[in-house]
């Protein structure tokens, strides 16, 4: 049994060091928000919705239209994310953002990480006073290439973490 205990201890130490390394990894400069304080981090599960449209060269291609996602905290639904982009919490507070910076996702299939400046908000709940939203840890969501019917839609499943910050 000492053998199993040593393996368990080694696995624990390794996982702790991986978590510590992840926690200390700085965000790409394009999405960082120095001097701002984290208010809330929510996980999103949903889809990026694309529409088949004529591109600048006249050929049909998938163009991003809007996101739709459920916002989760500890596995429980606490809000939604939709076109605007809007983030709405169950306490009725909400914010709207505008892209201010981006960095590539981890793989070619992942939508980029984003920094969004809040342009408006409503309510007095947890999202009130939020000035910046970061989209990080993206997985999936990209849809590229040709399509064959203008006006058709396609969803690309994605997940991400949204970090809501306010100026300190």
C-alpha cells in the first residue's frame, strides 16, 4: 500500500503545481485589465451563431451573427449571454460590451479571447459598476469556410469563462 500512497501523493503534488502555474500565467496583454478588480467569473456554455453571406470577394462564407449561451456558477444557471453582446444575471443586473482587444484561442478551432469595454449597464445587482468583461479559456465556437445557401444559419458550440471587472 505504500506504493499507492506514493502515487497518490505524487499526483496531488503534480496537480497542485499545475494549478499554481495556471493561476500565475498572465493574460495576453491585449485582453489584460491592469488595475481592475474581479467582481465575478462565470462559465458559459452555448453556441456562436453564423449566417451564410456573400463575402467581400462575392463568394458565400460563414459570417458571425451572434452568441447565445447560458452563464453558470458552480454548475448552476445564473444568467445568459446574447447578441449585443449582453450579459444578464438572474438578479436583473446586466451589461453590454464593445470589443477592445483580442488574443488567439488555444487552438485553431477556438474563438479568440476578448477584452470588452462595458458601454452600458442596468440594475443594481452584481454586474452594476462592471467596467470590463474578459472572455478567456475559450473552446470551440469557430466556423469558417464556404457555405452554399445565402441566409442559412449554423451553430458552432463553444464554452468560455467570462470575467467581470471594475476599476479599483
